[in-house]
C-alpha cells in the first residue's frame, strides 16, 4: 500500500459542515434524544452561529436521514423501531463487507496491523470492566475498517450508519456487557483480512452483525422511540 503523505494541503471545513458534525455527534451521543424537536433559534444561540449555516447543516442531516422535517411542525431527531434497526444493520453489513473485501485484496497485512490495535484497546477495556470503552473501541474498529478501504462514498454512507448505531447503543446500553466476546470476534475479522481470505471475512462479518443485531432486540425499558 502506498505510503500516505503527511504534508498535504489543509482542507478548510465549511461552517455548515462543522455544525452538521456537532449535531451528528449530539444525536449519536443522545444529547439530542430520538424524537426530540430542534428549535432553530435556540440551537443557533447555543452554537453561536447564524440561522443560515444552521439551516444548511440541518438540511444535510435531513438528507442523511438523521433528522425528519415535518411540514408545519418543524425538525425532529429520527426515532428507530425494530425494523429500522434491522435495516440499518443490513446496510452496515453491505458497506463493511465491501470495504473488507477491498482490504483483503489490496493491503491485508497493513489492515490487520491497524485493526489489531483497536482490538487491543477493546481487550484492555474489557479487563477493566469498562463497557463504554469497549463499545467505543468496537465502533472505532468498524470505522477504521471502512476508512482503510479508501472509498469516500463507502465512508460517507458508513458515517451515517454509525451515528444510528451509536443512537441504538446509547438507548439500549443494558444489552451490552464489558465481559462479552467482542474482542475475539473483531480479532478474527482482522486476522481473516490479514490472511486475504475474503470468504472467511464475509462469513465472520455476517455472523458478527447478526450477533450485534440480536443484542439490540428491543428492551421495553430502553426504547428508541418516544412513548
């Protein structure tokens, strides 16, 4: 794999892009809860921006499917039911299988090395009993996996899907444990990529996603949609 240049032109991020990133993170972390309405004036004041770039940012998130615009009512953070979660994992599986297949062919050894570092962090967090850190390393693994494929389109789709995943995990924390076998599952995926075994990578990713989906089966006490 060609070495990435360190000295490259700086990319100047636009104000709407920065605002969209902040809102995306607030949605992912649950600060903007599923079903909550976004007040434009209040948000603009909190962010210290004018309404123009804020509107452009919310339009982006609406196009991504993270916000819902209801005529004569306003903007709302999306809610997710069981079917939405299943659909989200279906899309994530497709994106990550495509990225992993690319890595297994183009740069298997390098990818395994980088991915194994996030697995090591996951193991350390599991030993410490830090569920949040395990989950953070888990999501970082998948973000890195897709990022290493070098596809802007895959990464763009995956970023939205990971935001939805974080929404789910924040609302349904009780279904995840620090002492589970996630580290072993992720290391298996990294090793299969390193071996260039596309068929094994495919099987492991599908199994991993099915397991993750099963963990997120609705718990009546931790709903993702408003009562």
